[in-house]
């Protein structure tokens, strides 16, 4: 009961303290996206989602990181089309079965399904799963202490999911260094500041030992602060791939700039984290974010808004799924409802 109460107090205090970051005038939008897309068809969509997520986070603030990570893993692979939400099918394994996605929280998928149902009850099936995931990611940032910002909407849901190899190629691994990540994300038109800012999402959440055991065994990474390394070895004995630890040792459940403070003190968890400070290309950016939280928030929002437009489907492309985990063509309930609607329409014409 105490943990539930403390989570509630944390959310309440952080929401009051956070100030809006507005980027609508400085970020060009992809054709089909709009800052007021559901103004007429579902004006309450964002309030419905936020109200539910407040309840979820009062119970477990850790779910915020899970929802944020789902949005990252969706957008970086084949665009923000909710393809990562699709279950496997007879045509083969889905994105969820690719190694980088095996540790995505199943509870995050369930929360998005619950949001799908709530939004449908309020407005009918007019809001895409991709937009629900984008709004949920934004609210996960805001309700855990991060910036408040607007999300452009109008995405449609994809009809296909990426292969295992495509998923692996498009999600930077935690064992990669800064140079490798900068090169990979430059292909998606992210600059060094974008990359460092997006990496700041690791200020909340958990990591499995297998994602950073290369820094502990067989030889300890010399960039690891010694006491921090000893603590990690206690949590992660040799060849242990199931235990977890927090991404941010200073404020694990709060979205702030302490992740960058950790890097300056060589207490970053992954190679991909710590090398942002070791690499001269990104060191000054890390240092500036460690000193200035508002600057980090500003750059994070800009980078998130860019990321949220990767490979989007709009207009008549894709679909709006009735069930976020199943394409409409594979959904018996959806097909049955379409038949019923057609029968009713035919009856009205007779």
C-alpha cells in the first residue's frame, strides 16, 4: 500500500512541477499528420488516455518505461505504424519475436489494448493503435516527471511487420559504441544532439544483465566506475541473463536529467550509454544535458517529435485496427462486425 501511495504522490508532484515544451511552430509535419487531427472525430482521446495511465502509474510507475520503449521499438524499425504490436501469424514470427523485442513488457501491450477499448467506447473506431501508442509514450514521459508536449496525430496502422533481420538492423544494440549509433541513426536523419537526447529515455526503466554483461566479464570495462561495477556484479553474477537492475541509479522512476549525471560519473549501464560521454563527438552534449535539465527536455521533445514521424502511414494507407495485436483481415470479430454492418445496410435499402 505504501508503494502505491508513494507512486501517486510522485505523479501528483511531478505533474504540477513540469512545464510545457511547445515545438509545433518549429517542427515540420509529414503530410497527413496534424496537431488537431481528432478535434472533431474524437476530441477527448488524449484525456481518456491520460486518465487511464494515471491510474496505471499509481499502481506501478515502472510501466511508464515499458510504454515509452514500445514506441521507440515501433518507430525505429519500419516506422511508427504499430507493427510491433502485432502478434505472430501463420506467415511467420512477428517483430515481437526478434531478440531486441523479447524484453518488451507484455504488460505494455496489455495497457495499449485497454486504451484501445476505452477510446473506442468514447469515440468509435477512429483512432489508430499507432496514435494511441504515441500518446501513451508522451504521457509516460510527462507523468513520470518529464516535459509536457503536443503530439502530432493522424498515423494509420501497418498491415505488415518487419522480419527478424530488419528488426535487428534498425534497433541499435546496447553493446554498440557512440560512433556506430551515430552512423546508424544519421541514416534516419538524426544528428548527434537528437541521438543523445533520445538516449536520455534510459533515465527510467530496467535493464537485463545480458544487455551489459560484456562490460563486466570476462574483463571489466575500464570506463566503469569501480563501486558501480562491484554493485552490478552483485546483481549480475557471471553468465546470468535474467536478473535486472535500474537504468538510472540516481532517480530510477523519475524522468529527469540524472541519466546524464550518471554518464559524467561513469555510471552508465550500457556501452551505448557510457560511450556517449567517452566519445568526443557527443561528450559536450552529454555534459550540457547533465548541467541543464530544461535544455535536455527541449531537445528530447524535438527528437521525439522527429522520431514519431518516421515512416508514418496516413490518409488511406494502412488501417485502423479493431484489435491492436491483429490485422483486421485476420480478426474474426472485426470481419463478423463488417458482415453485420453490411447486412443492416442492405436491409435499410430494401
